[in-house]
C-alpha cells in the first residue's frame, strides 16, 4: 500500500503494474461485480447518488443538451443515472468486460434516455487525447485506483465548459486511525450478518454461472488504505476557479441501514466522501457547501 506522499513517488514501472493489476481484477470481477459490491447499490447509497444528481441537474446549464465525461464507468452505476436525465454520456473504463455489462444495461433502459458512448481506454490516454468539451466531469470510485490521481483530475479540468461541474464520489478520505476499534469491529460484524441474504444470493449466482472465486490483485486499490489527499484535491479545484457546492462525508457499509446509522448516529472513524464543484465565472464569489 502507500502513504500520502506516494502520489508523487510512483515510478513508471510501478504505475504500469498498478494499472495492470486493475485490468486483471476488473476482468475477473466483472461477471459478479454488482453483486460483489453491495455498498455501492443499497438504498442509502442510491439515496445519496440521487441527491447528487438532483444538485448537478440544478447547476447544469439549461435548456442545452448536457454532455458528461464519466471516468471509471464500470458497469454504469453513475453513467446510467446521467443517461436517465436525458444527457449525453461518454463513459471511459479500462475494462472491456465491465463496459459490455454497462452497454447491456443501457440497452435495457426504456425510452426516453440520453446517448451513451463507451470508450475502453487507460485514463492517461484520455487525459492527453480527449476531444471536445463537457458540462460534467465525473469520477466514481476510480481515483483511488489510479497511480497519479491528482494529475488526472488536474489534467481533465480543461475539457469542461466555463461553468462546468466536477463530480467525485465514493472515494476514501485520509484515515482517522489505522486500526479497527471495538465499535468498528462490532458494526462490521452486524453489517456482515445483515448482508447474509445478499451473500447467499451472490454465491448461488456464482455456482449457477460457474464463475470462479475472485481474489483481488494487491495493487488494485492502491490509494484506498490511507485515503485520498482531499485538501490537495480542493486546492487544485480552487486554483482553477471552482466553487465547492457539496462536500459530504459518509460511511461505507455493506447494508443501507448500517451505512445510515454509522453516518448519522454512531460515527465510527474513517469516512468516504463525495464532492460537487462548479467553475465560477469571473466576478462570482465562492463558498463551500455542505
């Protein structure tokens, strides 16, 4: 794993290895991806995502057609929410297997819906080769996988329109502590018990589909253990004249009820964050939202 300084210390060889570990893990995990990550699909996470989409929709220019660049599209958890708004989405991911599942989901959405174009590419190639401009730049659960996530964010800000919006979600904050306390262990145990029906379903599906058990590669979640450098992300955005419209901390649990309880009542250490920022026009005053 890494500490916060690793974002500046990763050499090209290690960076290539991190990307390759992500490519291998994505290919292996794709068939059962949605079932393997219930923390990204339970009711509380869907509630937070819908609130974010409503805020983005209120900030986006109207009535023009909204263009979105979604980095780390995966099976389409966020990209398809934007499509349902009638927006045009370019979704980028390293995994053709993940994008194939996303395409199937898109094809199943009833009309009306926006357009979806899927691009299988390393994010570094997108940073240097993207053409056109977008109203929304989205990163969902992807930055902690990237060796140089700060460079990627900074490099893509130029593709945004003058009042463009940056959306970052489901990313780890720096650790409050580096070990699990007794309350954290207790909540994790209850969370796992409540997750039992979902786990049973996942294993039955795996057996029926004859899918092997998947073991992640060691460098896949390279920045997950210690979290992202949130102050540096904010500094990059503010240096490019972005106003923070929402910066929300929340707890990442396998079940919605435990995610809600831990976020609002129990509040154990270590948090995920979601962020919405919009580029200011000259003369506009900025403030940080909640």
